[in-house]
């Protein structure tokens, strides 16, 4: 059995796995007995976002610009919807999820119609001003009253045509 470290030039006593305590600790911490320090972390992709040290890069950039950590409910939005573009002028800090979804809804309306104020009827799929749509309580999606009436009568007729017990 070896009584000295197996690393060339090391005369320290054996500790574990053929190495002295110093080389064994380096192997545990840094990935190898001869590696003096860990390499700096490298960014990697997770769900399309660049991540560094368990934190998305766009979040770290926003926190640095704010001078504080983001609150739990705050969300960082990419204005151009490009997850790889982490430039300061492309990041918007949303106070909550609802505001973040509002930005996406207005962006979709603008890209489709050229007017960010329009909303889409969930029944006929046509874009219209919100004043012409009916929004049931606690729902974000709107529908034309005419479309809603047509859908209700269609459901009613379908239920009447159904055989009993089905």
C-alpha cells in the first residue's frame, strides 16, 4: 500500500484515492487533483434563455440596472421577444404576470393589425376595438355579443338534438 501521494513530486502522506489531503480536496472542489481553481462558470441555454450560475442572464442584467434583486412577482420581458437579446434597452421589468401578458397581447395586436389597442373575439377570431366586445366578469378574453348569441343558440340546438341520457 502506498504511504505517499501518487502525484509526481508530491511527498505528502497518503490520504485517500492515492492522493494526499491537498490533492484529494482539489479533486473534490475543482474536478481534478492538479486543477488549482474552478473555471469560471460558462453560460448555457435553458428554455431558450441564457443562464449563468442558476440565474437567467437577462434577470441578472435587470437586477444590476435596478441596483437590487427582483421581487418574486416581477418579470423581465424581452421587448423584441428575442430571448437571446439581453441588451438593457430590450429589457422591460414588469411589476407582475398580468402586466407581462398585457404587453404580449398588445404586441400580438400590433403585429397583426398595426393597432395595439385592438382585441380579438374568441369566437369569430376577428380583431375589433374593445368597446365592441363583451368581456364576461373575471375574463380577459372578449367576444362580440352577436357571436356569443350565435354560439349559445348553436349549443342549445345541439342539446335538443341529443338523445336522452347522453
